C-alpha cells in the first residue's frame, strides 16, 4: 500500500520492541505497542518520514482479549477455526513521524469470515499465508476468497490505520 505513494520507501524491522501491553482493551493494547515502536525509533534518524504500526484482532468471544500473530501452524489453525463463520474487529494503530513530531492514528474495522471447511482451513495453514499476520490471515491474500470487510477501511485490516493512510496520502502530495 505504501510503495504506491512512496516509491523510495525503505522498510526496516524493529526487533527490540517488547510487544506486551498492560493497557485495557484491545484498542489500548494496540496503541500502546505502536507507541513503544515509535519510542524505539526515536526522533533522531535519517529519514524525512517514519511510519510504525501494529494490528490486533479482538477476540470474537472476549472483547478485552486480543488475538495477535500465530506462533506456529497449530495456533494458526486454532485462530482460523475460532474466526470461522463469524465477525470480528480488527484494530490498527499507526504512528507517523514527520518534521520531528509523532502523530498517532487508531482505527477499527469489522471482518466477516465464511464458514471454513476442514479442507479450506488445512489449505490456508499449509500455504503459510498466516505467517506474521494478526489473526493468522491476510485479507489481501489467500483469505480474500473466504472473508470480507463489513465496516471500516481495508487498510486498517491490512495493517495501517485508515486515518493514517489518508494522512500519508496528504504527505505524499508534499513530496516527502
């Protein structure tokens, strides 16, 4: 999504960020983790613009519980099974460092899954499309056949808060 508006985009991971959160609610947790990522970047860097983001799913049964990334195929299968035939909220928080100041955006979206057959579930897990994805799926990838956006921005589900994406489009007009 970002490469389309920033052709000189450089992507770097932040390995040293503790992604545990003490905040209440999934929205608070995702925002806290995004702010931790921003703190790890700091203000003094070589780039005109820095973007950090975090995405979590809200458990469809327990509103205060987050579903993050699956750590293995078994956990991915369990997450997909739990989401099968249901709706859930996706939260994304995005921080933008521009001209020495951080601004943060937090958005939610609602996604609905079809009922996943055992065969579909196995194929999704074996495809490894779940690796590195909150809730063990990528709405723009293999899951696009079996899930749909009900409310909110697709960007929020894909990992950039919708409001932040609008702001980044504005900034791209200024040729950052």
